[in-house]
């Protein structure tokens, strides 16, 4: 709550320092980082909850880091060869001087995800919360400070790097202090990397592709909107997503981590997870009802009042996306269920269909040269897909071993 409150309080100041065009270019930067960082450790980080022994979890943690370092080097080499071509394709050559920093962001975020999954295994929720506060607050304060110093668009990039670096350092600090991590490092019964890779081979083969597809689908609007409309449209859209996803991220991400830990514990004891799944859906639905109704009726006015009239269009976009955002709020905390029951393959197939639907929706808007139509259809595709996913998750929750 503290981290999100800081971000919300600073956001109206930032929108008066930086323009929608600045935020549009930042959106392209962020989209690339999101697509790559989510698979930077081969998604072995998502398996850190599963080993029965902490010694093997710590060994898996080390494996994640080695994969992360190799991945970052590959991204660096690809950037040296193709970054200019990629930015020209997106009509975003203004980012040429800053695109190298995405490599640093990928390392910081990839490490952050590895740390937080291990902290979740160890039930070190104070460390998790502190790391998230550090990351979000560092970004907000950094962007504000660089903005006041007159850095212009550069301030958005540097501020983001400050937050990501701080989140990385703080999360690593709490990992190192966890008693179970220290004990796991000195235990002798440790599986070699090869055996761990074989045991959890579905994570790089299926879960990583699933995560990449999901991230690509989320990043798609930024790439398409800047290619066919303008960076200003991307800026409005990204501000809409940023503001609406702040509370979603706060509640859903935290719920996901606790939910995943609890259902794993129940499943390992051969108990059904349906009751806790239904309770989670009901509580999130009730919690989100009033805020999303407010967005539906007053989003344009709220955005114009809080962020200045220049950002009213972002509120209009938010109104179009309310049904989709509500489903994200409810469904995303349950996303561990396919991993728990070994259904990553079906989850990946759904994600591919989802990607096709969202791409098609945006291109229809491009065809009619109407960003409102593109964003509205994008939200509709998301709502329908997530409605199906929720039904499937509820069916999965009936299973036991």
C-alpha cells in the first residue's frame, strides 16, 4: 500500500513534467523489457516453490542466475546487431540513445523475479513487501527528481533504472538474510543442475513460451499503436494502464504469491484447493466492484482532474477497458493453478489464441484508423478470453493428486 500510495501521489506531478509523447516512448522501452525479463531465467524461477527440500530450491536459484547472465549477454549482442532496425520498424528512433539501458533493466528485473519467488517459498513476506516498496518508490522518486533537474525524457528512463536497481538490491538482501536460504546452502543433499533441469523441463519448454506470449500480448498495443498512430496515443494508453493496474498489481500480485504458496501446501498434502480458490474469487470480486464501477462512470473526469486536461483521453481509454480490467483483477491471482496441476501446455494454447484475438482486435482499429475502436476491441477480446480462463481454473481447482 505504501509503495502504491507514493506512486499515486507523485503521478499527478509527473504528468505535469513529462508529456504524453514522453510516456509513449517510455512505453516502448517498458514493453521490450517486460517481454524479455519475464523469461530471462527460463522461467525456472516459477519452479522455486516446488522442490521439497530447501537445498534443491537454493540450487535451482543458482541455476536461475546462471541462465539470467547468459540471457542478458545474448540480448546485448542482439541489440548491437538489430536495435536500430527494430526501432525504425516501430517508428521509435527517438529511443536510439536509450535502448541500451534495456539490458540493465532486464538484468535487474530478472534478478528481482528470482529473488521474490524464493522469498515467497520461504514465507518472507516482509522482505517481499519491502522489495516491492523499494522498487516502486525508487522509480517514482527517481523520475520526479530527474524531472525537476530538467533531464526531460531521460529522467523517465533513469528514474526507472533507479527503482529497478533498488528493488534488485533490497530483494537480494532479504534472500541472503533468510535462515532457510543459509541452511539450504550448506545442506549436502543437493541435486545437480542437470537433474533439476530434467525435473522441471516443462518450465523452459512450455511455461517460458507461455509467459513470453502473455507478455507479448500485453506489450502489443504499444508496438502497434506507435507504428500506426503516434507515441502520444501510446502515452495515453500507457498512462491508462499504469494508473488502473496500480491497485490491480498491489492486490492481485500479493494475492497470487500467498495463494500459490497455500495451494501448493494443500496439494502436497493431497487436499483439494477448490474452497480456497472460490473464496479468493469471491473476495476479489467484492473488493473490486465499487472501484471499477467508479472507473466506468467517471474515468475521463477523474483523469482530467488528477493528471491535467491533457490526459482526459487516457481516462476515456480506461472506461473502454473496465470489463477487461475487472477480469484481470479476479483471474490473475489464480494463474498458478495450471503450474500446480501440470497444465502448462493448455494454458499456453489459450495464450496463443488470446494473442491472435488481441492482435486482430487492434488491427481492426488500425484498418478503420480509429484508436478508440482498437482499444475497445482489445479490451473485449481480453474480457471474453479471461472469462473462459476463469471457468477453466475453477474446474482445475476440483482436482487432487
